[in-house]
C-alpha cells in the first residue's frame, strides 16, 4: 500500500458546548513541512498536534486549519479590583484637597477607571479541551490518509502500466541488436566488393571490423540493467512505507541506462525506442514525486 502526498481531510466534533472543526490538505514536498492555523487559545497544543500528525504522515507540505467555538454562556466573567479602586479614591481625595476641587466621583465614574473592572475568559480544563481537539484531529487525519491511499493506488497502477510499456521497448532493442550487426556486415561486404572488385578480401579483416562495430553499439549491459531496475521498481511498489525516495533513485538509474542506449544507437528503431524509454521514465519520475 503506497500513499500519495496529495490528500484532504475534514472532521467536525461537538463536545457539549464546544465545537471543533479540523481541515487539512497536503501536497508533495521533500520533507514533512507542517503549517498550523488555529485560535490562540489552542496554541498550547501545537507540539501535541505535530506529534500526532507524524503517526499519519511522513512527508509532504501539510496545511492544518483548526476552528474552535464555545457556545456556553459562562465563557467570560467580570473581575473587580477593590485595591485599585481604593487607590483611585485616595488619589482623587488628594487632588480635591490640593486643588480645592469638588470630589464628585460616583460609582459609575470609578468603574470606568482602567483595570477597576475587567472582563476575563473562564479558564478551560486543558484535558477536556485536548480530548475534544484530539478526536477531531484523528477524524480529519484518518480521512486524509484514506484519500492519500486512494491516490497512491492510482499512482501505483499508472507506474506499473508504464513499466510494462518500457519492458516492451527494451525487448525491441534486444531483438534488433543482432540484426544491426548483420546488416552492417552485409553493407560492409557490399561496399568493399564495389571498391575492391578485383582483389580478394580476407574474411578475418571483415570479421575484425564487424567485431569492433558490434562492441561499439552493444547495449546488452544497459538492457540487462534496465530490466533489473524495472523489476526492482515493481517490487518496491509492493512495499508499504517511505518508498518515494527509493523509487526516485531507481528512476534516476533507469534514465542513465536509457541515455547510454540512445548514445550507442545506430539504428532508427533503436533510437526511437530509447527516446520512448526516456519519455516514459520522465513520466514515471513525475508520478514518483507525489509518493510519500
């Protein structure tokens, strides 16, 4: 089971008067890059959220959006600072005596003085808050993984289809290699026959020239390694975790062999197959970039 790095998840949980909504989306990235947007009240849980996510994802650029609502009526309370009120009154009294002013301070006036009456949010039970948030996170993360697995399976099928096509092209190259040498020998004999019509040509000289040519265009090593890489990629696609980097390395090696075959090609059909191989390998590499 392979996973794509592209996915989406959403979960909404209602715990009493608390409502937690979690959404996340992911795209491909070389490492695990997480960005979390949430209310300040939940900032305390950022480390726990990141640790929980690592159980569900190993790579990818992931954006998490968290919304929290509390519909209870006792979210805030008023706090009266009696000491500060007394301090205000004491200084008002001093101002009255010093400047001969009338002290007309009323309760309504005093209450408007800074910090005498303040509004505070009620403290939350962190354990209950985390339990609700964790449930919403796990629901969204679970859906996120499901979409990644579905997309990963589609990627696996597409890559396997491309590997089948690549194997057919390798078979064509292997089939044509002996024919190229045979045709070269025939052309060489014909050309030499035209140039040296009255002279006996030594078979050993022709054989030596053909051997040099055959060695120059021989792609046996490259096709054997290419088939090995294709087989290795197939087996790797059956593994479960963290195969993206491994597949990318195999694709690089496949591309190296295709380049060598193309550089040695002395036949139009072999050249076309080598170009086709490079094209398919590049498509595979693009798909691999999305695998975790």
